[in-house]
C-alpha cells in the first residue's frame, strides 16, 4: 500500500502556491523577490555553515530602530488584531482557514483546525493578542459589521534551544491569504507586519515550518502515516492499495488490538490518560529527553502543562506507570502524546473528513523499562479508539525506531523547518526535537 497524500501542518502546498519550489534544485532556479530581502540564509550559498557558527544574521537589537507604524496595505484593506476570545472573531478565523488553508498537491484534502484547537495553539502562556494579525476589507462608511477577513498570520512566544544557545523567539503559524487574493504579494506584507510587531517587543528570531522550499531550511523532515482505518483512507484516496493486496489482506495487515496491550500489564505497568498531578514527573522525563536533540523547545513548567495536558478532541497524552516497591507508589516511566487535526475531504459523496492524530512528544525514561516501539504501539491503539483514521509522525527525534516496525508508510511530502534571522549548521531530522502544529 502506498500512501499518496501528505498534508503537512504549517505547510504550504495548496492552490495559489503550487508554483513554489519543492526542493533545492527547483529553488536555485527561482528568484525570491521577497525572501532575498530578509535576514535568512541565501539560497545560492552552497558552503555549509560550520557548526561553530550559531548567531543572528542581523545583529540589531535596538527596538528604537523598529518602524512604529503598521506597514501600508493596498487601498480598501485594514489591519486588525483578531480577538479569538470573542466567539464571532474566532469563528471568522476558523472559516478563513477552513476554506483557504493548506491543501494537498491534488486539492483533495484541506486542514480543518477546530476552534478548540486554535484556542489551544494560539493561547499558550504569555501569548500576545497583537500577534494575531488579520487583514480585513475596510468597512464602508456607516457599516455596522466589520469587513470580511481575508488574510491572517500569527505568532506565539517560544523559547528555543539551537545547539547550545537558548533564544527568545516566536513560532509563526497560520499564514493564510483568501483564495481570491492570491499571488498579489499580500503574504510578504503579512510576514513583514508580524516581524515588525514581534521586533517591537525585543524579539528578533522566529521558528516556522512549511511544505514549500524557501530560503533556506535548517532541516527537512519526512511525514510517515500509519493507517488506523485503512478502508476509509482508501475510499477517500488518502492511500491506495498495492497490486498484490486486497481489502481483506489490507485490513488484516493494519489490524490493532482492541485495548493497549503491550505496555499494559508487563511488570505491573499500566497506561492511563495524563492528569495534572502527573505533570511534575512528566516534565522531569521531558526535559531529560530533550537534552538529546539540538533544535528543541524550552518550556517552563506552566508552558509544558499547557501543551501536554489532554484536551478533548485537541490533544491527548497518556502516562505509563510502574509500581515502585520501595515507595509503594507508582512511578511514571514514560508518556506519549498526539494532537488531533482533521482534514476536510473536499469532493467525496459520503466521507467529509479524515481524522488524523499527529505524533507530539513521546518519552521513555532512561531506565528503559519500556521501548519506544511498545509505547507507540499503544499510542496507535489509543488513537484508533479515540476515533482517528490515521496516525502521522515525522522522522524526527527517535521516531525512526518505531516507524517501520509499526507499519508506517512514507508520505510524499517533506516538512521544512526554518529559523528567521539565525545562522547555524543544518540539522538531521533526528536532531530536531521541536514539533509545531
Ligand atoms: C501561503 C500563502 C499565504 C501565500 O500567498 P500567495 O498569495 O500565494 O503569495 P503572495 O503573492 O502573497 O506572496 C508570494 C511570496 O510569498 C512567499 N511564500 C509563499 N508561501 C509561503 C510560505 N508558506 N511561507 C513563507 N513564504 C511563502 C513566496 O515565496 C513569495 O515570496 P518570493 O517572491 O520571495 O518567492 C497562500 O498561498 C495561502 O494562503 N496558501 C494556503 C495556506 C498555506 O499554505 N499557508 C502557509 C502555511 S506554511
């Protein structure tokens, strides 16, 4: 079975940007009118950046030099900061993305970020509402309603460690221009405006991911997909059956136990959904684990709690416990997590949506009482029992350990990681510890 489609979070492959290069060869032939003006590595600089270079491209940190007024917009448009605590504004953002956000190359699927998901991703501790940048049609004189939302981009604060340096940065997400306004150079204006607003707070670096190739990725990871509901995935065209397979054999190949069974019960180990009281132990495991990688988020405990605690239909995390004979309590020895991001099936008579789980942070403790393969085998069962049709994972961190063994198939897209205004050596996927939604 070959998995054909590969929707990538924070990626761009949808209509309007199909002319965007997908790899370095295509990219070298293109002139990047906008990106060549930005503090990012040059596309044609072939010399690899040595490992001891790890620093800003533009060293300016003087906020006084940052432009005070918003960038000019074409006549008839205005800037707004979207208030996502207001139901109507959250709904407007939801609709813009529902109708215009990332599609796969064949325009069969489009991400459908739920309102609850947007609230989760856009409101981590210390979020800044000025960074929910919207472009609206300017309202006519006397109008009682705001003009239609036609463009958006967001930033959230994020501390990241790049090799041995920890920097205050932002994560950029949800860059979107309405289909009717594509190819009119509005995206560069949105990017410059969010940069300005972030710079005004004394932050000069950003992390972002995209399916398209722009100057210049610091890493390129691949998506892998594990069918949980193969029949539906084949019916909607997400995956196809290879010639020597039939449906019965395909279903058998991907069959999963009804309940998590590998980690459960071994040496008294048991798996359960994470709760607040688990956070301290999980945070300890997480920070020790992240030390293994070179591009990682540095979470404060309250940020970790925000990202990892389960939210119905948005993010799930499960802990694995083991009895401790000396303390007579249970120790948390591992956890897995995934976030839930459905995609709209754009033209299908019966199926409207594919429900996808995306591997988030998975940690096994140093004592190795459980392997990552066994832990993730249970994650698949939990995801299936949560109603997911497919489980997606990048080949980052230690994920290669379980991808083949657990019957993940390689997708056909790449996810490029980018750092704005930072110069450093590139990362192998296994060095990349950060997961963006
Ligand atoms: C991505 C999107 C906002 C770009 O807008 P557009 O109308 O297609 O392009 P514009 O004419 O406004 O701007 C073109 C510039 O944006 C750049 N660009 C396109 N996609 C980009 C992306 N995902 N990230 C950063 N820059 C991007 C182009 O490279 C080009 O700059 P260049 O001249 O240096 O090459 C738009 O296609 C869209 O909303 N797509 C669907 C959602 C999506 O893919 N979002 C991006 C998620 S990473």
